C-alpha cells in the first residue's frame, strides 16, 4: 500500500492553474519591465512581430511565439532586465474585410457621417459576402466599427497569450492603429520627405469604370468572357517581323516592350534588341522575364500599360515607362503618349481618342487590317477576366498618383548600405540572411506605399488648389511634426481654414493611407518610444532580438 502526502491528490487536476498563476505573476510583477537603475548593457530588448488581430488564433501563432518566449526566460535567468512588449497589427485590409462580413457593411467615403449608427447585424461568420448585400456607410462610421471590433479581437488574443503563460510585460502593449503608432509612422514618412526619400509618381490601379473606384485584390472575382487573339506584326530593322498575339489591340499605343521567356531559344538572340510598333512606329525593347509563357500564342507578348495584372508585374520588375492611355471613365485619353511623334501615329491615335474600349478596339483592328499589320482573322477564345465583385464591366488598370519611398532598387549606394546592415545581425537560422540578401538584390522598383483603403495610417499631406480648383500635386503641404497625428480628410493644414477645403486657392486632403508595412516595419520605434520617450529609447535601442 502506497501512501500520499495529505496535500498531493491522487489525480492532479490542471483546471484553473493558469488563472491562479497569472494572478500571482501580475501581483508580483514577475515579467514587468523596470527601467529604474538600468543601463543599455543590463537590458535585453525584444521586438516581436505583432500578430494581425483580425480573426481566430491557431497553433501556428503559438508555435511562432514560443521560441521568442524561451529566449526571454533565458535572458532573465542570466540576470538581464528583459523588455518584452506585445503589439497588435490591427490596420489594413484583413481588418476591413472582417468588419464588412461581421457587421454587414461596406465603406462609401461619399456618404455623410451618421451619429449613433447601428450596423444591420453583428457576428458574421467571417466568410466573404457580396458587397451588394452590405449596407454602405461613411468612412468615419466604418472606421469606428473597425476600432470596435479590433479592440474585442485584441482582448481575445491577449487572453490566449496569458493562458499560454507567455512572459510578456502586458503593460507594454501597443496597437499599429493607436494614436502613438500613427504619429510615429507619419513622422517617419515626413522625415522621408525631408530627406528626399519619398516622392510621387503615376502608378497602376485596378479601377471599376462604372463605380469610378479603385478596387482591392480581395474585391476581385474572375469571370469567363469571350475574347479573341489578334496576330500583329512588330517590325525589326534589317530582319523579319516579330509576331505577337494579343486580346487587347486597342492598347497598342500603350506598348512599352515585348517579352519572352529567358529560356525560349526562339527569342534568346533578340533580347536587348528593339522593334517598332505597328501603326504608331514607336521603338520598344525585347526583354526576358520568367512569367512569359512559351506555349501561349507566339511565345512572345506585348507589354502595355496596362492590359492586365501581369502587365503591371512586368512593368514594375522590368522598370518600364508608363504610357497609360485609359481614363477613369473607361475611355481612351485625348492626348497621345509623348513617344508617338510621327504625323501618321498622331493621326492614328486621334482615331481612338475618346472612344470606349469596345469602340477603340474596333477602330484599331480596322487600321491594322488596312495597314496589313494584322495577320489573318482574330482567333476566338474564352478567358478569365477580372471584375469588381459588385460590378458588371471588366476592370481596367488606370494610372493614379501614388507615393513611393526609395528602397535601394534604383540606388546602388542605398542597396549596399542595406546589405551591410544585414551583416551586422546574427541570423538564426543563417539561411534567412541569404533570403534577406536575395530580397535586397532582387528589388526592381521603389516601395509603393499608397493604399486606396480606409482603416490605416493616413498619408499626412494636403495639396493646394489653384485658382481653377485643380490640385497642385508637386507642391504638397506636409504636416508639421507638432500637428501629428493627422487625418487630412478631416484635419486642416497650417495656414488654412476648414472653409477653404475643396475651394479654388484652398486645399484638398490626401485620401490614401499607407501600406500597413509603413507601420509594421517600425515596431521597434513603436514599442521603444522613438521620438516619444527618449529615456526608454536609449535603454532598449538597438533591440537585441
């Protein structure tokens, strides 16, 4: 017979242990960071990637944070004062989609704010719903619902982390959409502008011509539509014509290159050479890219700005010029691209200017037949075409003004500096260092940070309006440090009044928000008090992990 001590049960129960010890740890401040009497050498600081607080947690979350917690506990045992905060990544598209489905709403910035708005329901199943079934509400109402839902999600996230026993200092939490985070993100962008690292340029945007709105990737759906391949001849000096097959002959004036697969023996000898476009006589290069499909059409494609999403990828990765010819109304613009200089080319463009896509295609095909530069009749096909989920016309890709931040893609000195920074880190495992170096080496374009979304960090600029009420984009009114954080859609630039918004000689606010990585890439600054708490920043920067 075996006896047990009186305080040891026959069958130990685990229920309630988490709550018991969480309370003990909180009361004792077991994991609480204290800066008193500390120096940078006595502190081990940890920057954790903030999880996206827009749904349910799963075992992958647990796995990815466990090894960080092991490091935190080890450093405490070694006598270090551990700075181990936790953040919540709560802005951006995942949150917007969750709010749309949870409350049955969608954002329409043209609508006025409705005080005391009650959503049609709460507790959607987080599955995709049709926008047509969602109630349109103002941007401010929509953001309020985003705030409400993310706060609840973050409570659930924190409760689970606490149950797991993560040794986080829960007094050191932050939100990527909190006012301090918005200020830090906007301040970093203002500094980018001051150093000449941020600039504006025209960039492609998925656009619904019916609703006159930019469309996010999550709002797309493919529909099989009839089309036709048109076989067109591009002319090579001193050589045979190069034939391409395209479903978008109306975009010939927007052609910026031909592209074939780098392993396609038919076109290898032509890479780096040039051809001239039919009808318009514009010289364009022949380039190589792995997305070209040797078994599709003639194996060599026309890159236009912009016929489809692949055109956008080629344009960005091959660093090509932008010669967009489609306007926001879905019609061909009135002015030809500057590279069309011949009288014949100008006259040909005038034939399609102002026409709808359908009519422009008909006119272009007629001109190609007359010139003899289209071989045979069009070949009918059925292919997937992208639509806005509530739209009834195919999406177009138009050029809109966007903000960029330089990242080394076009600056060898900056690229080399980024690689040197990478060498200053100790990577675990080491192959992640190689991945980082390959990523830096593969950068082909600067960082496009403008996003046509709603729940995010506003780009902190306004634009003056001239006497005719047109925005003067090359003279942005940048928010002063003391104004931050700001929302240009509701706040006013220095020297102006709200009555001048949208009026001649007044101003208009930037409506785009920043890419979520413009905040998430600053997590050491957000957690460490950069430009907010100098003492803390000097104690924890640079972060150890």
